[in-house]
């Protein structure tokens, strides 16, 4: 574990062996969720929530209990207590909200310690654990450490994971994705597999909106990816990028003309390492500005509301590049200068060395995880599939999917099956919701993709739902098996689906019921395994909400 400390922060060490992970596991209680819902409705209530005695005391109890348990287990010689000591302190984060800090130190005091922050978020207690060397997650001792101290402590204090009230996101080091064509290929793959952000790793919601959620949104991603392979982000067409481009957030292209010869289908941008970096950096910043920003979640929110400013709204997406930044830029949320001591000259050409130490590619399509192993397997699935894409580059975005019937074509689906009354009601509700969310600024009856998703799903006949379920489950099986081919852990390939089968939404298994289906079909075999151990797999899924009166959107049948 200590060997990884020598290179994981180095922005120029771009291999997966030097990659890092940012973790944000979340836990809630019935009381924390209810408090936010009650207090947020009152003038000044949101600010008061972060000063609430119960919230701050519970936050402190979590940190104190982790330290006490670690000291006890360390004294008992547990193998997962590899750190020599742990210290607890508290401070204020960049928004002046109280947080608890735990600093785990190595026997060798010259080595960088491991830090865990316990913070508050609406409805939830959220850990901030970053950056963590990716190689640590292959060490069973570290996974046990996470389970005993990060998961079990809040659970013993009465907190739990729920789908509706915490994201449990993770991020991977941006430096790792700025080589070859990996970032473009990962984005193209996810745009072709919307099930990851809707049916599988998450649920349809505005926080983690799928790249393919609307026609305009999909078109934006298609355009940026096509421009990438046309060479229009390459500095030989786009011009050499400098720190000034990053500071002013402009000049990233794409260039007005194309030259596909600047792009190798196997290795991505041609030319020097710097030219490759600049091509990928310009592409990433354009994805943020021109694709993530199209039909994002919370677009109606007032621009002066914390977290929903125009430059922030675009992060509400299944993948987020808001933190693809260089030293000297302003933090996208707090406005503080990043890595100020490393800030370059304004005319300095962009290169790996200028990346902030926490520049990341965030996977936001992550419902909560009920155990450390659950979390680790989810993030390693992402890492292993990225390695698969490295070996199989040049991914294209699929033009048409069965799932488009409940995404970009959802309104057409409702019309096709005679659900015009449902559509009229959703338009009327949308007008009221848009006015309320924007404080009267947005006058539109545009329906958000999520209610359309469920309305279209329930109006489809069983045969169409069956076809969508096959596509979604089959697509996820493809991802799992491709990732497993890059997983060097012993026994990783014996049953690659075992640690992922529970991620598939139960509605898909139900939709796969059909007379005359072939039991030897690979998808039906997976369904048979799930049915045989249904209780086991359901126990791995978090509850929807700790509040009994909170109904999951797929349980609301009003749109049928």
C-alpha cells in the first residue's frame, strides 16, 4: 500500500497502477431525512439544518466511534488496521459548514497519511475520502478496513443507505482518462448504454441524468464525440491551448474544419504527448460546456441558489467533468484557488503537469451501496471496463435503442399508445413545477425526462417492455464480462455477475417473464439465478427511503 504513495498524486503518472479514486459513501437516518424536508420549507431553514444540534452531534458520534473502534482493533492486532494511529479533529469546509476529520498515520511519519472527512449534505451524512490509490482496492485488508470503520460504524449508530437520499458517487483520476481516446470512448459507451444510469447502477433522477435522457442531450454528445474523431480538438487545427484558455474557460473548440488524419483509431490523437493531452483536455472541457449542459437536471433553479448556479447545473449528469481543471483555476463550487503554489504562467501550454492533484472524471450514476465490498466491486467494474476500452478503442454511439422509447421518444410513445390524457396532465404539472422551481422565472410546460420515463414504461405493452429489459440486462452483462476479462484477481471470472446481479432493477427481471422463452438463453439463465436467490440479492439493495411515506417512482402507478 505504501508503494503507491510515491506516484498516485503525480499528474504525469497516467497508468492505472498510478490512478486514484475519490469516494463519497452516504448514510442517513429517518430523522436526518425528515429534518431536511421540514427545515428546507422554512425561511433560512436550509442554513439552519447545517447548524442543527442533532446533525452535528451525530456527525461527531460517527467520527468518535470510528476512532475508538480503530484504536481497539489496532490494539488487538487486526490485519486490517495497517495504520499506526488515528487522530480526530474538526474544522469548517469551504462553505463554512462543520465537518469531522480522521487522519490515519503510518508507522513511517514521512509517508502521506490517509484522511477521512465526515460531512453533512441535504438529508445525509456524507464521507469525503480522496484521493485513494486505486491499487488499494485490490487489497482485502483495505476492503475490510472500509467495511469495519466506514460502513459498520454508522450502521451500528442506526444509520443506513437509501437510494432516494444519497448518491454514493465515486470519481477516478482525470489524468488516467486523458491518454489515447479513453475519455471519448467511455463517454460514447455510456451514451450507448443508458441502462447504467436508469435501470442498473442507478435510477432515473435529475442528479445523475443519463447522457441519452433526451433527444437534444443525446445529439449534443453525438456531436462532440463526432468532432473529436474528426480531429477538430487537435491543437494543429484548434490552436495550442495555454493556461489562459483554462482560466477563462474558452477556446477549446471544436475547430471549424476537420482533419481525421490527426486521429488514429487505435491510439487516439497523433503527435506528441502534449498534443494528445491538449486534444483530450479540450474535448473534456467541451463535453462539460456543450453536452453536460444540455437538458441537465435542475435547469429551472434560480441562478443565485447555492449548488445550482449556471456553471454548476451542468454537473447533474451521469458523468461529470466539472473538476477537469488545472492549477490556479477556481474551484467550481467554492471559488477558491486550486493548488495556488503550482499556478503556471498565463502563456504556459497545457500539459499533464498542470492538472490539479484532484482533477477527476466523476461517475455520478451510483445509488448507495450497502457494504464496502458492494462499493469496491462497483468502482472496480468501472476501472476494469475502462481498461477494456483502452484495449478496444474507437467506440461509436449507437444511433437507436429500444430504450429510446422511454427516453428521448417517451412523449411519442405515450401518443402512440393513446395516453394523451397522461401527457396532458404531465404538461400541466410540469408548468406548475417549472414556475415553482424557478421562483416564477421559467414559463414552460416542458416535462422532465424522469416522469416521462415511468409514464412511457407503464403504457408500453408487455412485449415492448420485454425487449427493453433484454437490451438493458444484456448490455449490462456485456459490460460485466468485458470488465472481467481485465480483472486479474483470483476467481474473478468464475461468476463475474455474482457481485453485480443485485444491481439490476427487479422490474427488469419481472419484464423478462414470457411464455416460451428459452431457458438456455444467457439472459434467461441470469434471471433463473436471480430467482433462485432472490432474497439474497434483494438484501444487497438499499431501501428506497428511511421514511415510510416515501414511495419509489416505479411504485406510483398513476401513469398507467
